[in-house]
C-alpha cells in the first residue's frame, strides 16, 4: 500500500466493551467498563483518503461516514494527520444500539484505538477520547466522556473535568453487574431534556457526600460503604419515570442482596451491583419475576466490571 | 465522691484540635484536623447534677451551661445517663472563638470525649458526635458535623450523611497548611444566609467531579490531582466576598506553590495546602505581603493536617 505510515501491520481487530455511564450519584462523571458484551471492529489502513464503513451485523446503521459514529470519530482523527491515508472499518456490533450500555461509545472508542495502533500509537489516550467524543456527539447530541473513557481505559473512570479533559482511574473490588434491558427506546437527548436545569443546594450536598462516599468505598474495598453511597437524589427520581417498573426493580434487587444500582447511561437499561455471582443471579431472578408479567420484551445478563478497555486481538 | 460511676479517675485533661470544615469542593461534608492550635479542657466528674464551667482564658465566654457550647454538649450527654452525676470543666481556649477553625467544635468535642472517658467510654463516637452537635448548634445556629467529626476522629473526614450519621475517614499524604486569620468577624449564620438555595445542575456536576477527584487524589497520594481538584464553583464565589483580598491571597498562594485552598469553615480564616514546609512558608510570606498593606490586624501560622483527634493527656 502506498502510504507513508510505517507499521508492521495494516489491519487490526479490536474488541470494544459495553460501558455504564452515570454511575448513580456520579451523573456525567463516573462510568465503568463491562466484561461483556463487546463490539468487534476490524480496521484497515488504506491509501484512499477518508473512511469506509462496512456493517457486518443486522443493525443497519448508516454507512455514510459523517452520519456514523465510527466515521465521525475517524474523520476527526484524520484531520490531525498530514499523510494521504484513510481507514476501512468492518463493524460487527453485539452491543445493541440504544440499549444504554455505551453502544455508540464502543464503536467510537474501538475505532480510534484500533486506528491509533495502525499509526504507531501517535496519539495519547486523551487525544483518542477527544476524537471518539466527536463520534459520540453524532449519536447522543452531546459530548460526554463517561462511556468513552471507561471503554478506552477499562475499570471505573472519573471524568473530573471535560475541559481540559482530566480522566482518573478508580480501583474497585470485584463487582458483579446484573443488567436489565427493557426493549423500549429512550433517546439520550430526551432523557437529557427532562432534567431540571437547577437543583437545590441541599440535594447537591447530599449527592456530593454520596459520590465522595462511593469513591472512598471503592478505594477501601468496602462493599457496605459502596452500597450506602449508591444513592442518586437528583437524576434518578426524574429519569426513572421513563423506565417501566424502575422503582420495583430497584427495591426487589436490593431485597435480593444487590448493593444498589440505577439507570445505565440515560436508559433504558438498568444495572445492579452485587459482591458475588450468586447474589447477582438472585438479583437477575428477582428482575425476571417482575418483568415477565409486564408484557414487554426484555433481556437480562450478568457480567462484571472489567479492568479491560478496548482490546487489540490481532 | 459519691457517684455510682466506677472509674480509676475522676478527672481528665484533653487537648482538642482546631479543624477546617468545608474543604473547598467538600462544602458541608469534608473537614480535617490541624496539628495546632488546640484547646485544653480539664473535666471532672462530680456528684452534683448538671454542668459547671470555669473559663481559664481571656475570652469571657458565657459560663451558664445552656449558653455555652461545652455546657449544652455535656447536658445532652447527661440526659442519656440515669445516675446523679455532673461535670465540672476548666476550659483553656487557644483557638480564638469566631476565627473559623472550629473553636466551638473543639470545646464541644473535647468536653464529650473527656466526659466519656470518665464514664468508661460508654458512648460510641457517633453518639459523642450527636452530643457535640447540640453544642455546636448553640454557636453556629445549625448542626453541621464537618468540624466535630475531624476533631474527634483526626485526619480528613467525610460526613456522607448526617441522618443517619455516616462518618468516613479518608487517608491523606502529608499536607502542610498555611492559615490566615484576618481579624474580622464573619458570623456563621450570616455566611450561611448569603448562599443561594438553588444552583445549576452544571455547576453541581463540576463540583462533584472535583470532590471525587479530591478524594481519589488523597487515596492515591497524588498531589497534582489534589491540587487540580481543589476547586469550588458554588460556595467560594459567594462567600469569598466577605473576606478582604480573598482572590489575591488565593492567587498569590498558588503562585508561591500552594496546591490550593479556600475558606476555612464559613471564614474569616483562609487555609492553603502545600506538599512541604518550605512551600508552606513561601505561601505564608506571600500572604503577609498582601495583608501587611491592608490596614487590618491579621494572624498567620503554619501547621499540618493531623491524624490526631481529641487527645487525652492525663
């Protein structure tokens, strides 16, 4: 290939994990990576400028680069590159778009990490996040890094600041995650619009007491403290109205032993954290017992918070 | 003495440290203990019911128990005791009342910790905080534990919740503290009244990103992260107007190498954190250079965040 890029490889395959943003009291700042599901992307360096996208799944996402998360992310990367090169991407999604577990972030993050590898990792993680954020914006209408950052870094990440970008990785004890995905659509832009623009100082103090408690619990491996701190008095009371039986799911999950949980991203998925797999399964059963009578398609699965972000497998 | 309390001792002397509440982005939830100054209290168990207060300093604080922080705290403890006993307290304050570094909290916390020792430690730390809070209320008009908790526990404490009380100790690397005490009066009740009752969600997100960053920085011993996170977009912009030259003090302190800092409690004292003593002294000099021309009495000193709470020395 007639490019000026010297690399051992001209193609790479990556796995990009699902992620949970808006971790309860950590609205807009705390997110985490899941062990599964994940998207698979094969990225090829080409001598043809621009981006070509080939969908290898049944989701029929747009393939025009400027309308596609992968396309926009890679185009913003290419803007920073002088060489006459481009990328071809074969995308095989298993993270269902619109499920609320970072489907678009996985596409964007997977694409830029893979492309950067083919460019001999010339860009920093922070730069990759900026490129991926341009992709995210196409899908969600706003630039929020709390899916992108954990997708790239793995584990639990704090976005302390978006301008300038300041990402902090937070350790955590082993945490099992029970996910419920009710098969309804909640648009991120709608979920954002129903939020109040102002809140009481009193509620804000409660919330930052809880996020400080949650971060402390994660550092201390203190499951009880994590559980006590998984309280959101600001966003959840508003957004949970968009998700059928949210309160009942949360109540029964905690009764079944979950530490706590909440809305994943802007929904419709719900996540519940447990300290062991047995409990996570009890939580799953409790959720199924509620939803089987609701008359709505739904999907549940059990996974863990994973320290792996986007993985190169080639 | 004719009491029903069996104890080796009928009197004890305690040292109760000054404390800083409202640690920048941790308004109402984060506070820390200082290595100095501290108050000295001699507490005697007596067979006479009630509380007697003897001031051994020049501050002329009221000695009627119901009007005195020590008195109210001990009376609330005595309400939980069936025996016909009381306390006599000799109070030697060196923490100037109204300085904003937890003078009333030191009185209240010192008294209840000492009294509890004379009662064979029958009350838990949480119960002691509740008693001391009743005392604090006399001085400040509201029950906030962010001076009381670090005064009793030492170190940096998070009050995740006040009802029920949930105190979490947070480790920290060695931190030097430069204190400026301008000799003006800022009433806690006034400082509370000028705060806005509602804030924007956007500012709240910034604030909880910062408190999560600060807690992470303290756990990680990451001075840079601590410094980047010492930002308060909500309370400081309002309250700093009550403190002459606050912005200049902060700016010059950071220019001299301070990690950051803010208003101690509700003022008027200002604290600046540094990672070593040399820097803390440079910060002190920078502050003196500003204040020497202001035409206002002021006092500065250098200390550290201390892991010691109230200490029994007898």
